[in-house]
C-alpha cells in the first residue's frame, strides 16, 4: 500500500529537492529551453539556494513544502518514504510582476497576494496526486496567513502545468512576459486564483 502526504521541507531534503529540480527541468522543459542551458544548470548554486530557503526564509510566510510517497513493506518491515516533489511560495514581490507593470505601487498592487515560485513533481512520480496535494496544502497555509489571491507563472508552451492549474481552478490573468534565455525569448503567462477566506469556527454552547 502507498500513502502520499505533504510536510514542511527539512535541511536533509535539500539534496533531493535539488535533484528533483534538475531532473524535472531537463525532462519536462527539454523542448522549451535550449539543451546547453539545461545541461549547464549549476547544481551547487541550486543546492545553496534551497538550503537558504529552508534554513533562513525571508519571512514566516515563505515556505518550502515537499510531497512524499510512503510504501509499506510487504513483509511487515519498515516503510520506505521518498520525496517526489516540492513547492515554494511566499508573499508576492516584484518578481510576480511583468516588466511593463507599474512596480512603483508594489505594496498596494500585491497586497494580500501569495505567489508560487516553484512547483515540481518528478516525472516518474506524476499522475499520482502529489501536485494536487502540494497545491492544496499551500492554499490552506495562504488562507491561514490571510492571503486572498495567489499568482503563478508558467511557460506558455508548458501544456502539462497549464492543464494542472486550470483543473485546480486557476486561470490566466492576461499578463505575459518573456524570459531572455541565451538570446532566446521564452514566453510565460501568469495565472491567478481567488482564495476563499477561512470561516471562523462556530461556537455552540459552553
């Protein structure tokens, strides 16, 4: 029997998170980005980035969550657990805006808005609900933090992630941008979703 669950990332997850990011980018984005760019991704830099994000987040609202799959041993031995994906999010900052948007009113424009910076599930663990669990856990935390809207950027030609977000109730908000990747402009589109506020608990009797 297998069990999928989500938990906060720990420092001992950094190596797996880095491996998943490198593997997923090189598999999922091989038709979107130049091969030499994917081949030259700096593993040491990515590892340092995740270690800092987990050990020293900029705020309590900046979080890294991991999806795990646990398999029970058929001979009643100890269960095996694997980190299969992760999500990073936090309060939206100027990286959530397109270059042609007004960055001067940043605080007002992004007030009460959360943003996903990374959401990846290793391809061999896909279609097992891990992405949905990561997203649902993030939404619960955003609501607790008081966010009312969330944003995410995807590559315009990343049909898998686009279908995933659309199925979860997200929609493009009409904003786009292009990343300059070694003189190749790679278009991205921005997605948004409204977050229903948490309802206060109902107190009945004393």
